[in-house]
C-alpha cells in the first residue's frame, strides 16, 4: 500500500502479540487549511468500557500544520500494555482542545510476560512452599517438563521464562499454574506430575535432550 509517498504493509488483523510492542498508524486529514491555524493530533488507548473516551490508558499529542491534505503517520509504544481488549482512538483537536473529529478502532493485545510480572509484583504467594525450595535447576526442569501440557498464552509464557532464566518469575508461574489446575492440592498434584515426568525422562532419555522432550515422551505427557 502506497499513500503520499509512504509505502506501508497494513496489519492483517487488529491483534498485537508480545513481540509487537509498537502500534503504528496512518491517517489522512483533508481541507484543514480552512482552520487558518495549526491543530493537534491526540491519539490514545482506552478500555472498551470507556465509550466516552474520557480516561486514556496511554496517550500522546502532536502539533500539525494545516493543509489541503495532511498525512498522519505515527507510532506508540505499547510494551507496557497488559493483555486485553482495547480501543485505539485518533482525534483532531483545535489548539483549545475542542474535538473536531474522531476515529477509533478496537484491537486485541496479548502480553503474557507483562501480565506475569504485574502479578508477581502485586500478589503474595501463600501456601507456596512446594516451589519455594526449588533451586534454578529444579525450576528449569519442572518448567520444561510442563511444556507438553501447556497451550496458548501459558505455553508462550513458559517458553519465554526458559529463555529469560529468572527464578522469581519461573517460581510464580509454576505456583500459579498448579494452583489453577488443582486448587485443592497444588503441591500434591505438582509432585505427582513431576514423578511421572521423571519416569518418562528416564524411559525415553536421549543424549541430546530430556526424555519428555522426545516425540514419544512429549506425546505421553500430553495425552497420557
């Protein structure tokens, strides 16, 4: 797509995963020369429930000169935006902040790593002794053994944690997962699963990877 000398590749879906940390947008304004003065572009992210666009979560301003055609190409850092549904709005304001036009569009953001970090900072882990005693090697092993059982955001988060190698977040992820899967006995269920994973690891052990990372081991843990 080429507009005003700018070659662009539009995003196919209104979806930003954890790797997409910049929201780039393009718009055009026409006949603003009738204003006889500069104007403001206000662009912001809102909660979908904020239908009146009164409480922006993220917002930016840019002063522009009026003209017959004014192309707008800007970007916004959304790396701190947690997972969820949002509204992106671009508004044209007079210098006194009178709104002249508004264009808005919904989008979906998944940012599991940010979600995890926010949870770790805000939540106190109770009854988490079953993961408190694990050292880094044990956390890494438990997380790798869990991969076959994970899907979606959980799997994406676990893969990131294995690369990031921060025990604090690995520990919280394991605690949170097993508390969701077996709320009545997360510790017992965790240890039962780990015993099975160790047996699978031993049975299908390869010189190149853990036994549960082989095709047969993976299938066994995933489907039983």
